[in-house]
C-alpha cells in the first residue's frame, strides 16, 4: 500500500524536511578537527527543539541520540559519542525531525579538513548518484528506474553499492512503503504516482559492497574498513520533474564560507 499525499500534505512534509536541512547547516559550521560527534548531536537537538520540532530518531526503535553520525568506514546508524573528529575524516550526518506530525529525513557526508583525493571522489559520485536517482522520481516511472540510475552512476566511478540498506517512503511515519534500493533493474518495482513521497539515500563504498553490524546493535560498517559515503533527499514524485523537499544549499553555503 503506497500512501499518496495531497498538495497540502506535501507542503507540510516540505516544512519538516527544510527544518532538517537547516539543522544540518547549523552543525556544518562546527564540523572540524577537535569536535566530538556528541557535541554535534547536542547542537542538533537544541536547534530542532528551538524551531518547534521533535528529534525523530531519538528513541526510535531504541536509538539513543538525535543524529546518526557515521565516520569513515561506518556506513550508517553511527551513535554520537566522545569520538573526536580529526583531519582527513569523513562524517555522514543523518538527521530526522517531526514537525506538525510529519517526518523530515535527510543526510549529508562532510569532509573534515583536507581529505584524500579518492575519498573526495567517493563523496562526489555518491552525491551525483543521488541526483541521478532524483531525476527518475517522476509519475509513471518505477522504483527500479531510481535504483538503476543510482547504481549506474556510482559504479561508473568504480565504487560499490550497499545492498542491505535502502531508502523508503516518508510521511506520518519515518519508514513507509515502498523500499527504495540503490541498485536494480529499470522498469522493476512499484509504479510511482504524483503524491508519493520517498527518501532516496545512496550508501556507496570505496571498497567492497558488503557490510557488518557492530555490537552496539546499530552501527553498520564496511567489511574491509574502507570509507563509505551517504547522501539523502526527501522527494515528492511529480509529473515531469521530481519535487525535492530537502535542500543541500544551506549546508553548502556554510561549507563554502569556511
């Protein structure tokens, strides 16, 4: 069962997703060597609550924090801690909010200072694979068209696509049908219609595609210890052109100033 949203509901989802985008931009200015991931988490929770939102991840399935902060070979679901960011790290920050009963969900992978050129390419290709997937999120297409576009772009750079973790529908719940894999065949999967809201979130590895779960029950790492990148947009399916409810513009304004 796919839940199609009215224009008014899409507008409310846009508000919640823009709060996520603004939260990610708020912490972007603090991402540098010497800062702990726990400090970023505290900043994010304060900002979300000050702006009328509720941290969506905190307590979700027992998750203990506001952000997922995944460093280097951590793919997703890293728990904020006393880990101190250092020059050359990358950190994926995944953030969710509830605003007026609707969920927002987006992620961005940040460079901490100067990073290795291969890792920079990983970030560029992961973000580009997200953009390719978004182009396919139009009425009449199928989920597999998004999946195929993401996979093709990521693999064209020599990178591998995580299989076990997927994007998802978004609405009054954080995870709704359908699942949105980052690999697959064109023309496969559910047909998309106007009003479907989904999160497209490529998780792309520098090395092997396989992952493993840590003892904390949350953190997912690459099996070979090589870096992984993660970017995520919430997107409303529309006719002709996808309606992207998230934005990276606020984040990149901050990064380009630093």
